[in-house]
């Protein structure tokens, strides 16, 4: 069974909602869930994107700038 991009986004939002509820002790608002969802996607790209670029540069023998 293949999951679509939309299903993956909904699953991530659900996981975020559960984690926020556990942390805050109350049901999180839609805005809070969306804010954390956006932050999660940005951090994922920032952290893993840099890691992937550095790995590719090392493979090609380029000098890592960062």
C-alpha cells in the first residue's frame, strides 16, 4: 500500500497534534499544529539538506565550505 504525499502530511500533522497535546496538557489549536508542521518541514530540509549536500561534496572531492 503506497501512501501519497497528502497522506504523509496528514499523518505528520496528526503526530504533531498528539505530541503537542502530551506536552501542553490540552488540545492544540489548528494554528499551533500548522506552525509546528511548517517549522518541522523547514528544519528537516535545513538539517538533512545540509547533511546530504556535504556528503555529496565529499564524494565528488569538493572542499566543504560549511
